[in-house]
C-alpha cells in the first residue's frame, strides 16, 4: 500500500499493424473504455515509441505494462511478471524493435535514478506476428479481459482502484483515433485475396517482375543528415 497518491502509468505497447503485436495497445484501449481512475493515474498507448517514453516512465511511481511477449509458452498464455524481472522478460526473446527499445528505456530510467518503485508486466504469448495489417488472433484476443483483471488486481494491492464506467466513451475521449479502434480497424481491413499480408504472389511469382537494383549516384553516397533537425548538411 502506498502512503501518498502515487503517479501511476498504465502503458500498452506494441504495433497494431502486426497482428498479435498489438495486444498491449488493444488491452489499454479496452481498459480505458471500461474503467475510470483517479487523476493520479494515466493510461497511455505507447505504441512503438521506444525511447520517447523515457520521460513518462521516469515520472511514474507505479508502472503497469501490457504487451505481447515471447515467453516460450503456448500461444494465448497469459503471464505476469513483477519487479526487477520485468526488464529481463522484455528483452528475453525480442520479437520487434519496440521491445528492444522499451527494455532500454527501463534500463536508462534505472541508471538515471528514475525507475518506478513498483513495476509489473502483464503479457500474452502471441500466436501470429507476420501478418501485416492483421488483427489479434482469437487465442490472444481472448486474453484481453483476463489481462485487465490481472492488472487491476495488482494495482489494487497497491491501493490503486478503478471504477467501471456506466456511460460508454465518446470517440473524442478514446486513446486512439476512431479509425484505429479494433472494430472499425477490422471492418476496414481488405480480405487477404485483395491485399496479401505476406507479399502478393501475383507479383512475386510473375516472371516479368525482377529485382534489378541500381547503384546510387556518387552525390547520394556523400549525403549526410542531421538527425536532430532532420535536414541535409
């Protein structure tokens, strides 16, 4: 139990465009739709922001993370990790760049003396990742509500409580743009026959299509970029 109202960050991370990779984002969206919290609690869609999340992590006393994590378990298995083990699991089997980035965010926060006092990861073993534009697979989607329940139970143990909403959220109050919410996202997704997820065989198998790279002009090879101001030098 925490004495003073702590700064609490509930973070969903992942990439909506790669099937089960979007589990963390979908879970925090669902939590935001279904529950309210006190003013000291912030819900955030962290997406694949990586190091851009560092200031948010440093400001938090309590950090709850939802994510798809390769635990090496059966697809759809929910597993919770708390405390010092969280950074290790975030990078044990890297599935995407966002996991590497967030593991480094936690390590950097610790080096800078801004590590949250209480840390938990609620993760699910993904079933499918290589499905560009895909949505959550059934075994992973089925774990959204159990993940929310597990996260709320952990928070309650710290004295952080949630209240179920009586009135649904309006579109302008949601974490993500309306077009990226789960239902409209799936409704607007083309069928695999119209838009292949893993490379269109109509193109890849066409003998008229060939990969013929050209050397870069000499001027391009000398081009450098100022990454801070995003302009050529």
